[in-house]
C-alpha cells in the first residue's frame, strides 16, 4: 500500500470547522474526492498527478513507487491539487471536501450536501 505520508491541512477560512488537522489519505482517496467534486459541484476540478503504472513494473533498477524522489514528487502534486480545490469558493461548500480534509476517515457512502457557513 502506498500512503500519502500525511496531510496536515491548515486554513484561516471561516467555513472550515478545524483550523488545523492531520489525516492520512491514499491516492485512491484523492481519486474519490476528485470524482465527488466533479459530480456534485460546478467546479472545474484540476487533474491529479498521473498514476504510477510504469513504476510498478519489475526490473526497473530503482525503488519504483517507493523511490523517495517519486514519493516527494507525488506529494507535491497532491498538495497542489488540494490547494487549488480548497481555494475554490464553490468547492469549499462541499461536504466531501470537509470530510476529506478534516475527518479521520473518509466515509465513501456519505450523503452529498453543502456546508453552511456559521
């Protein structure tokens, strides 16, 4: 399993209940979030960094998906994706984004809804 080492989102946006959180997310969780935002919001969702299919082939002569430079490049790409999405005013109202950034686990059977600012 390849995990994103951790996400430690910090924000000063009043719509988020927590100003700082720490969560662990897999690449498949990012794919889920992207799909939910495309389906539920009117936001043009940025692409995720590409899949690592070729890095999973045997006999490459490197550590493949466990290579430190690949992990760092992927982390930066996912961080860029999150910053773009979380910075969009329409995406900020989506429950899936709040759950992704602030809940310990992602409930993929959640009921989509909008977040109301207090």
